[in-house]
C-alpha cells in the first residue's frame, strides 16, 4: 500500500516559518522555501554590501562544485563590476530588480559578463534589495538555470516584496557590526601597472569594465564621450594592452585590499 501524500504546506505557513526563524540560521532556508512557491528557481545567494568594501557572503545553497564561481571567484574582485553590487552602492529602490534592468548599456558585450558572469551558466538572476542601518545593504538573489523568469512571475515577486524586505531588515539589522569587525576597506586599483594611471583613468577603467559605452560613461561623469575615448586610448597605451579582456585581467590582478 502506498504511503498517503503529505499535505501541501500553505504559503501563509511558510511565511510564518520565516518569521519564526528571524535571528536564527534557519532564516534563509525558510525564506527560500516560501519564495520557491512564488516563483520556482534554482539557487539562492545572499550578499551584504557596504560601499565598495568586500561583500560579506551571508548565505548560499550552491552545490560545492558550483560555489567557487558564484562566491569565491566573485569575492576576488568581480563584485566591483556587478550590477547588483552597484545597485547597492547607488542605491536602488528596495524590492526585486532584474539583472537586465540594472545593467549598463553595453553590459552583455562587456568583459565582466563575458569573462566572469557567463561562467555561472545562469539564465537569469533577480535580486531583492533591502537597506540596513549603517549604510549597509543586503541583496537576496534568486537564480534560475533553465529559463528567465516570466513577466507574471516577476509581478508575483514584486507583489510580495514589502514582506520580503521587512523580513530582511529585521533579520540583518546588525549587519554593520559585522562589517566593522571585518575591517574591509575600499580596494585600491594600484597593482599590476594600474598605479601608472591617473585617478580619472582608474575611474574610467571601472566604467569600461562594468559595461558602459563611451556615451554612457560620459553621462555618468559629466564629460564628453570623446574625452572618454581619449582616456581609454591612454589607459591602453600606458598598460601596453590592446583589448578589454587584457584590461579585465589587469583589473583583477591589480586589486589590493
């Protein structure tokens, strides 16, 4: 005789479980379990951000063989170019945001996407942003391997965003204390020849690698796009390189804590 089917857990019960888990290690799995009923997805990863300091890897449920790319490699420097990290720095409005809504105009042609993000083999990533005391932010990311989230699924996530952000703010209210104990200052782009660049050239290096065109970089910095192109030529000449791939490699090698 077959065993009787287990009763389906209601969404309300799952939300209640997440509330009960606030302040415990069970919180992220409980919140994940509820969000999976709103819009199924493959992996959860949660990072804490404070400016350009090295993020705190709060939680993930990646299999061990996938964690290196998603977490270890990310924290070695690519995070500085990540639209989600940049969204926390700006910051964007609390709630769910698609990667493509945060990405700059040339993101998918940029070296961060081609050399790092494509290795994650993710179809789409959506992040829920919440602001914490002490100028800290938490991004609770939902990653899907098979296909992007549909418009109705994104609307459902947006509909529950006030609950999700409220839970996040309560659970991670003391995040600034953890950043204070880690003493993670803003990294300096000084190694591997980058010290030969002027401060403006180092700044423009970052915009290029994030995936901004010369026009978009100029708008961000309040300078002409032609000036951006001149800076880019000077950067390549000083570093003795001829491609954005080489610039990306120099960027990663040149980051010093």
